[in-house]
């Protein structure tokens, strides 16, 4: 909400917006630092503002100025978004003080360490009770990405399922007959060799890579790039025999056993999958597990 009365977004789908905007304008006019509003079905105000649908809402209002700590914080958030850096912001509901921690930084020791760790691990924002009152742990993590190397039949189903679980999908395959818009509608396609394609797009800890081409030189090139990056998941299609051969090839490229152990192969959860669709389900399930159970260690 700006001083000129313009506003962006919503907090309840229309129920309490007018009340929140009015309270925000009051804070801007008075110079107050922050305020927390609470609406529930037992409150007369809730019925007045249109919240008879059940449940409760807490809305934290914070005045932001273009100077001092506010300017520093906003600049940090913008830079983090530009370079896909994850942040967790702990804001005291008592006085508005913030602690911002990046995903490449050590989590500060103390009573909030566990909550920072959990927010990075789950990506969920949550109100917690700190030693000095309520603290909002705001997880601002980049959208998770899935890079599929190999525009195969299994890749088609994996790409479709990935979109349903909010993974941003990119398919890489130099074979234009496979990597076509007709086979992968509404998906990002890169018809280059994996080495060049992945180098140009970059990989990070919020990226999963699966190699499904079932062609050694294409798959290996994708794995080499994935192993050089902090991807949260790397998977490779193929039998145990194929995995053994792949391991030897990667060792020949100076990757250690520990590096190669990062690769899930044969790919996917062990659910007895046989058909392409079943294999795709096992792959997406394993990626979800890796994404949701990974945890940051506190300093």
C-alpha cells in the first residue's frame, strides 16, 4: 500500500482488504513502525469486513522507507531474487526487527537456529514463539527447477507430472526430432548438447537434474555438469549394469566415488515401476522426497 493509495496484491481474497488498506494508510500517516491485525469469526469486526466464512487471519503491517535498514533489506531481497539465492527473514512481531540469512551463510546459533533450518528445508513460512515474543519466519526460496536431459517418452510424462507439483521444467536434447514443441507443449526446450545448455542456464541447490536420454554421451554430459553443481537431486535412467558402466566412465573423468554416489541410479523410488508413466511417478516421488527432506545444518 503506497502513500498515493495504490495497492498491490491481496491477503484474503477480498474479505478484509478494505480494512487492511485503511489501517496501512493510518500507519503511513502516523509514522508508526508496525502493527498486527487479527480477524476471526468471533470478532464483530470480522463480520463487518466480510469474514463470515470461518477461520482466522493475522495481518502484519510494516512501514517501509527508502533509507536505513529498510533500504538495505529491500536491496538484499532484490539481489537475492536476481541470482536465485534463498533467504529466510525472521521478523519480530514486537518491534519489526529483522534477521536475514542467506542459503550460503551459516545459520546463526541461538533459539531461532532450528526454525531457520526448518524454513530452508521445507520452504514454508511460519509464525513461531521466540524468547521475546512471536517471530515470523519468512522463507523466500527460488522456484524449484527440474532439468530433464533426454526428450524421451519417459521424459514426456516426467515433464507433465513435474508441472503439476510446481517444478519449473526445462528439457534439453540436441535431437530436434525428440525435443519438439509437439512432444512437449508449453515446456521450455533447449536443442543443444547438455554441456553448452546447462552452462548457459546455470544450476543451483534448488535444481534437480534427471538424465533420461539412454544414450551414453548425452547422459554423461548432463551428469558431468550436474555433479559440478550443488543440485539437490541427480538421477539417471538405466539398469544396475548400465550404472556400473557409467560409474567407471565418470571415474575416468576424475569424479570420486563420493561425487558419483550423489547420482540416484537406477532412478526413482523402488515401487516396481514398469511402464513409462509408472517410472515417471517413481522419479517425481523421489525428487519430492529429496526436496522436502533435505535440511540445512545450524552453525
